[in-house]
C-alpha cells in the first residue's frame, strides 16, 4: 500500500446558527498587557499570542507578496511569495525553523506566479507541492530542499484547455486558462488540484500525477464555483469529504470524494483556504480575519477583526495592500489573510496578500 498522508498543513451570523441568522458576530478579540508589547487574540480555549515579526529574512532577500504557508514534521515553516518577474534570481520559497530563524531559500522558477504550497509525507520522505499561476500555469513536486521531482502543465486531455495560451509564458486570464491554486491529498497517493483562478474545476490526479477526472462548474448554484480558491479533505465526522473555499461566492462547499455536492455553508467574506487540526477547521477570510469552526461547522471565533477594523480595510483595500511595509498595519489585526495553517501544537501561521509580505505566528496559549 502506498503510505501517503498530509502532515499538519500547511501540516455565519451568531455562533449558534450561522446560516439562519445571516449576521456576523464580532467578539472582543484584542487585549494587551499594559506593561508589555504582547498582544493576544481569541477567547476561551482558542486564545493566541500574536507574533507579527516572528520570521526574519536575511538582508540579501526581500519580502514580496506572500501567498501560502506550510509546516513540515520538524516544524519548519515554508512560505511562498508570488515573486516579481524582474527579480528572476530571487527565490520565491523561504524556510524558517520553529523559532523563526531563516534556514534556506529556493524556487526561483516560481518567481512571478508562486501561489500554493503544501508539505506531504510519503512513506519515510516529505515533499513540497507547489502551484504557479499568472505567467507560470504549472504545478510541481519538490524535495524539501528545492529539487524538482516532477513538474506539470494543464491537463489537456480533459478538453478544457486550448494550447497556446496555456503553454506560453504570457499572462492570460479567462475561464479556459490553467491557473492552479491549491492541493488536497488522498490516501491512495493521489491528490486533488483546484484550478481556482482559471476554469474553477477540481481536478483529480493519481499518485504519479496522471490526470483522472474532474468535477465542478462555473456559477452560483450548489456544486458551482466563483473562484474555487482552496480545498482540503475533511474527515472530522469519520467520513472523508472534500471541502472547497468558494471565495467569490462567499461560502464553503462540501462534496463526496467522487464530486457529488453534500452541503453549503454561507456567511463568509472571501474564504481563501482551509486547514484542520483535530476537530477545528481554520478558514483564512481574505478580508481581515481568520475564522475557526467546530466539528459541527459552527463559528468558534473570528480572529484579528472587529467591525470598525473590517470597515477600514474594506474601504482602503488596495491602498493598504501596497503601503510601505508596516504602514497602516495594526497589531493583532489582519489585512488580507490569503492562507493559514496549523502547526502540530495548534498554533497558527498566517500569510497575508500584501505587496511587501507579512507572515504572522499565532502562538496558542490554551
């Protein structure tokens, strides 16, 4: 049997009834000691110390637009940048140890379009799975030190992708362009890959990265997507399901492993991705917050947001994204959480979609 399993990833209304109430509750999430610079968010069994400047880059590298984060078995954190085409020799992937010390950098080939990444354990080895969008239109499997195991382009056999704009190095947008965003891993060694900025389809591959099937469609009905940006395998009930962050439709959707729609959960702003630790689901919501759900998919808490802060972010989203590093940012608050993941201890890493990059650690206290 092929031994393949993910490690900890990247290892709404009132709380009681998110769908029925249709309103967002904003708990009091920020406290600070008067005699220190420590900041805490959360409540009850989900309280965290906020460490915004936890990861340190060497001076020879620069923070760019941060996209995704993942954690390996040794608790090293991997961060991918979108990168800039005029900086082709600059790495797009950075690795930090569990204390935030820089370890290594690689991934120049993903400059100008680095997006998703996940760490996966296969037998006794770990590998990094990476997606590239914009001019790249590709996905790849790497070792943890950056060597390429394989790299693939669009699954032309599925009939959705004309060659030309899917094989050149130009920037194209459209519902027939392959712009993959994120992965979810299967027990048989295969994986799901979501074309979150292109066709919005969910593609299924075998353990050798051969395309097998797909599901989903463009639209707003159940089973349809508008920017199917992230996905994960949800086994909290004991039955494996695929959960998809249907970002522009402001919802999560659950499917069987064969792609049949099960349920929809509304009440989000712009849900970007998903991770699970125990019975807790983590959803980075691109407009200013991290949402935690319990095993019944009820809201536990929203982290890093209150009504006034979200209104400020929504008013000046583009300006805040492009401000010089740190300007307009607030401790204990988020601008654009594009991805987030748990570490093995339940702490959370957050990558924000801002021009000069921001990666925060939420160290779990309880």
